[in-house]
C-alpha cells in the first residue's frame, strides 16, 4: 500500500525529534532521496532538500540542520496538516470552499466539466481539465463538489486506479445517504470515505464559517492506521479551525433532519418566488425576511434543489405534509366563512361585519417558523398598525 502523506510527514517529524533516528553520513544519499519523495504535506522541507546538493547531505543529517531547526513546533504542526486536495466540481460551491482551503495553506487541484483555468489561477489553485492528469498528482483527498444529480457519472468517469490506494474520498453533497452508498459501492475497498455537509454557502456564510454547522460521517476510515487517522483529522480540521460547529451524525439521520429543515426552507423560498414578491413602501420585518428567503434559496442552482428532492428519501413526505398544512389553514378560513354565510342565510343573523368575521374564523393562524426562527411573527405589529 502506498504511504500516505500524513504517514510520511509524521515519520519525518519523528526522525527530526529522535536523535537515535538521525541518518548517519553513510546513509545520507538515500536520506536525501527519501526527503525528495516527501509529499506536499512537507513541501517546505522537501524544497530545502531538493535544493541541497549531495555534498550538503552530510551536513543536513550529521548536525541538526539549520533549516530544520528553524521549523518551530507550531510550524511543524501546520505543515503536517497541509493537504493536497483535488476539488472535483469547480462551480459555485467548489470555488467558495477553495478560497478557504487555499487561505489555510492547502494545495488545491481543481477539476470540472467546464474550463475554470482562469478562475482557479485567480484563487491560487491549479486547474486540471484532464482527470487522468489530476489523479496522477496523487492528491491526499478527493473532494466531490459536483451537483447531486451528476455525482454518479462524474465519480464513475474518474480514473481512480491512477490514485494512491489509500486516498481519502470526501463529499459535500447536501444529501448524504446517496453519496455514502455510491462511494461504498464504487470505490476500491482501500479508499477511506468521509461524507460531509457544510450547512452553509456563499449566501449564508458571507461573514465566515464560525458557529455554522458542519455535519460529517466517517463512513470508512481505517482506525488502525495512524497515518489515515491523521489525514482524516487534518481534513476535518479544515472546518473545525474556521470555528464550524462540528456535528457527527449518520447519513440517514442527516437526511431525515435535512428534509425538515433545508428542503422545507428551499421549497418555501421557491414557492414564494412564484408569487414574484416585490418590496413595497410599507414592508414589515416579516415580509423583508420572506424576500431574503426567496433571494437566498433561488440563488442556488435548480439542480441543487432538484437534487434535494430526488435524492432524499424523506422529501416526498415533507412535500405532502406541506400541502396538507396549506389545505388545513385554508380549510380553517373557509369553514369560518361558511359558518357566517349559513347563519345569514338560514338563521337571519345580521350581515357580516369585520368583528364577527374574525370571531367566526377564529384566532389567527400561528406563524410557521422557517429555518432557525428566521421568520418572526409580526402579526401583532401589523394588527396594531
Ligand atoms: P450545483 O448546481 O449543485 O453543482 C454545480 C457543479 O456540478 C459544478 O461544478 C458543475 O460543473 C457540476 N456539474 C453539474 N452537472 C454536471 C454534469 N452533467 N457533469 C459534470 N459536472 C456537472 O451547484 P453548487 O452550488 O456548486 O453545489 C455543488 C455541490 O455542493 C452540490 O452537491 C451541493 O449539494 C453542495 N452544497 C452546496 C451548497 C451551497 O450553498 N451552494 C452548500 C452545501 C453543499 P461545471 O461548473 O464544470 O459545469
């Protein structure tokens, strides 16, 4: 099995820390060779070693090397956690994630159906139009950021045999059971798998990721191998160190919750969008929240929304319940109206006035909170106005 970056970099750390493991002069050429083969996680060390001549090698290992000495423990830890990440699917969300990944010092190799060479260069990533070339770079992590609908075909088109056999695959799809089963059924057994869902996007995380939920399920990480464990931790740390609220949850549980929250939010947003709501001179706070909801949900692609429906087992039931809820509210209103009319027609009660109409209809329908209490009731304020 190929050695993962984490294993090589951590073994290089051990070599530096334990004098008993220092290479002796006679071993210098092969040590240099070893350093040259260090993966990206130890790139500064590798660069220094690559610049060294064979003559330098004796100095490099005989005495405590100056360059290595300068690497403080903090820096050492940072290097160890640097990953080479292939972002597959470089659209809206792939680019959004890449900004943070690059800022954290990871090496990003981007790949997508469309040519994003210029955008990638601007973001500090390298674009690979060819999936073979991408895989031959041996990324530590392959991160799927494709649309839910295209993930199956994109995954099957990747030449995974060109990757190292211990590669970590992760995804950020907004549904979780589907990619979990797909990855388990498609990838070679040696690959590790972590399914994730950062529950935020460019619209909701404009001010950073702190406090926002990051759901993850370590579907398959070989616990017995410290290097694989370290790499999985380094990947999860991308989100932890930004201050995300790390939520470990099974993919099934995620989908049940996400239908209730995310799919509902998107459905209400897209339904309201059909009404072509516009700001008015007398907008209430509640109405402004609805307008924002329309903006936030409709700025995501329809593919994303369609994926939330098609690939979450719980979505159909949620749609049915939403329809039932709308019908129930309507029924309450119309039942009250029929009562008033019946009384007028058959019992000779006086014509409808606003007071009796409200009394007949009953108390106003409770506000339905959308998302995290986003839509507050301003019914009372409106009544007073
Ligand atoms: P999206 O419409 O769901 O996905 C766009 C990406 O899918 C692009 O990279 C696009 O490639 C690729 N793609 C679409 N159809 C394809 C096809 N037939 N063949 C190959 N590639 C195809 O929009 P997104 O917002 O970027 O989301 C990407 C993923 O992130 C989704 O799985 C989504 O659920 C997840 N996610 C999104 C958010 C968010 O706020 N947007 C938040 C959390 C998770 P090209 O651009 O090269 O055509």
